[in-house]
């Protein structure tokens, strides 16, 4: 492998752009190829078999582009485990950072909530990991099935989004949580609205920053970190490129980014 090879980033839709934002900011010398599978989003209501098939399509595409690392910028894929990435690839795989590492030392009343897709909540992965670290922490998973369609549909500032945010925030407040983990990469798009609904006494955590640090440490350990030049970013979608570009512009500076429609 060569330092100049790009880093691949995959997501079920546009949510992974919130992770790409951190990656580009912290790794400015690296080239990135992002794939958002907007033609088949959301993954949260898909079967395990379907998700494995879709992930296989994206990783096969990126393998042909000779990536040196794959960042799985999707919690739904991450909770299935690295076994969803087919064996035989040379690149390393970085999943979304685990919530257990983030909530430690943050929660004061040991009542933690996380917002995620129904699929992610149903796996129980976040609850197991947090309670394995500290059995005294009570963990409350909140499925938010309305969020992804509203975000993908650019329904920002609408009554529909406000209603959904309030609904999920009320459920979390009923459990008296003082910390909430964003366990879906789409949800930073509505972080401000969620924070307002939850109140300033609740701390919201985004795993994207820790995930970026994991990616940096992996490349350094393998001697593959690019330290010179200005990196280029290719942002690919399987449908609705124009919409994807607008959403990308909501979360990061897209100067120098190339947007493409691809088929998997």
C-alpha cells in the first residue's frame, strides 16, 4: 500500500457527511472517496441480509479504487460488526466509535440515552457496551424512524421536523437522562433542534470526532498517513446528487469537492 491511496467513507445516505466533515478537517492532506447510498436509504428498516449486500456493493466499488482505509460512517452498519465487510480486502476498517468510551466521565446521574435507527436500538449493542463499562449506568435507547426521511428530504425548519424532535426529546426527558449519544450519523443535522428540545442541562455527544481519531491512529500505526499536499475529495451518491450536494454544504465547506452519481 501507498500513502497516496485514498480513504473510502461509506454511509446509507447523507448522514456520513457529518463524519466526512471531521475527517477532512483533521486529515487535510488525505484524499477521500465518499459513497452515500441514497438510492437505497434508509438502512434502518432493512434486514441484516440486505444491509450486508448493500455494504458489499460499496466496498467492492471502493476496492477497485484502491483505498487504503475504509471508514464506516454509519451506525447501522457498524453495529452489525466488521463481519459485514467481506474478508479478503487489504484496507483496514474503522467503524463508528463506541458510545461506551464517550459517556464515561460525562454522565453525572448515570442515566444515559441514545438516539438511533430502530434497527440499531433493536440490536442492544450500545446498551451492552455502556453497561459492560459501568453496570450502574441506566441506558435508554430511543428509536427515531422519522428523522432520516425528514433529513434526506431537506425538511429543515418545518413543523414536521419540529414535531418529530419534540416527540423523541419528550421520551428521553421522561427517563431523566443527562447525556444523549447521537448513534446515527444523520442526527448531527438536527443536533441544534434536539439540544433546544432537551434543554441545556443535557449533554449531547457525537461519535464522529472520536471516529476520526481512530482513523488517524490507524494510519499512523500502519505508516500510511499522508503528510504533504492538499487532499482531494470525491463525493458520490447513488441517487439525487444535487440534493446530496446541498446537504453537504449545510455541514462543511465543499470547495474542492467533486460530486458524482455512481451505480453500484
